[in-house]
């Protein structure tokens, strides 16, 4: 049966009349809305730019354009350093902040230490690769957390404000 609200009730408690049935609230943007978080979009843009710069570094390193120079003055090294800083600046800043706060051996510090070590032993492309994959993981994790929170909010918004209870044939509000 349908009531004036257009809502069909099949619970049996109201005998299908749907009279006084509270409609579920739909959160702003609709249930399961997929609006992008601006911070994640910004991180994705930085990550994409970092990948493009690293790609340019690989092209230069491969001497495809005759731009290769001796070690220490390599344009490829400059491109890899730029790509690394673009992808990992938040990781490095977070590591320094945690180091000052007395938390030296956290994830950020260890990521910074290992990637800076890769630069120091002459493998800047490895440092960029590790940082890029780390940031991809962070973005995917944050995206999953945001979607989970949104889903939980949507489910909680379906909770009715009130309910009718039938006891011994009497309705209790």
C-alpha cells in the first residue's frame, strides 16, 4: 500500500498503511555521494606532476636528447630531485616535525631516511619511485577512509527519529 508520501511500507507493524512512517533522510549530495576531497585532488596533482618530471629525468638520463652531463652536474639529477621534493615534501616536513617532537623512528622519518639514502648512493630514480609509490598508497588509504566515513554517515542517517512499538495490540509511540 502507498501513502500520500509515496512511501510503501511492508513492515507489517502498520499493516501497510505507512501512516506516520518517517522517510529516511538522504545526506547532502545523495547517499554514496562521490564528491572529491580537494586535499586528495591536490595531492593527486602533485603526484602526477612529480611523475611527469621524473619521466623527463628518465628521458634525459637515457641521453635521448643529448643532454646528459657528468655525474654531479646532471640535468637528470635535478629533475629527479624536483620530482622527489614535489612528491615527498609533506613526508619530509612531517618527519622533521616528529623528530623535533621526540618521535624519531616513525614511518615518515624512515621513508625520508631511506629515500635520501638512495640519493646519496647515486640512485635518485629509486628514491623518486619509492616516494611516489608511498604517496600513491597514502592517497588510496585516505580515499578509502573518506569513503568509509561517508558510507557510515549515510547508513546512520537512515536511522528513524522515532518508532512505533506494538505491545499486546496497543501502539506505543
